[in-house]
C-alpha cells in the first residue's frame, strides 16, 4: 500500500522507506526486514542502542537511522550504532562527529517557518555554513531532513518544496521528508527518504 501511494504521488521505487520502530518491540524490526525494508529509525539514543544490540543477537542487521534531537552526552552512543544521523543542526554537533571520527551519513535538519525557539533544526540561512563546515571536517553530509509542523496541506507542501529547492541550490540530492501523516505530500515535492511508523506498524499495542 505504501509503495503504491509513493508511486501515485510521483515517487519511484528508489524512494527509501525508513521504518520508525520507536516504542515498538524488536519484532517490528524483524517485520520491516521481512517486508524487504533495510532502513530502521529510532528517536532516542538509549532505545537505539538497546534495540540494535537485541536485533544483532537475533541476526537482524538493518541500516539504523537516528531521528531524534542530539544531546552531546549521548553523541558517542548514537555514533556507535547509527549508520545515518538525520538531525544535525548545530556546528558543535558536526565538530563532535568529527572528533568521534564518525563515518556514517549525516543530514542537516531544516527548521520550518514558525519553528518553536529551542527546538531542533537549523534556520535556512544557517544550512550553507553547516554544509561547508561538514565538508571542512570531512563529515559525510549527504542531504537535508525536513519535519513539518502541524498545519494545512498547502503549508506542508510549501515547506517541503523549500527544503528541496534549498538542497538543489547547495548541490544536495538527498531529502528525508515526510512521516506517516504527510509522506504523500513530501514524495510529491521530491523526497528521497520517508520516515514511517504508524502507517506501517499502527499505534503501539495494535
């Protein structure tokens, strides 16, 4: 069903589905892999580590994405298990990755208009300098990540479109945009990755 929706909104089978297993047991990881998915996302460092260890014990080896806010004291733990970190938004985070010699992929999270102060996400006018810093530090910044605020479909569309256009201006071609509630809009605006939880697994306990 999800693949059909992606195609219906202009996406190809190359759009990567990141199965978000936050709060679900490791069985959800097994279900994602058995369905042919290779990418699994977690929002909390401790849950990522615990689930990765349990999955490895069971012979499950997804490509782990870290999707939550970065806390300095947990960065080493995140780097230990995540192949992709999608939520970089500050120079200090890139510097931390460089010090830890992190060799995975990194995305810069772009804050939407009206983003609450103190929440994760770089402002649009900060992204170019973060990208340049990442290159200087030899951190592998491959794309941008967008997380829309609740709003109208048109507001969501405009935000995702702005992320894609920013990436095009900066020579970036990977866009992690869209979750269960808005991934169709994101795909129509050029998402190359979508982060899906409830649409795949239902709410916890279902």
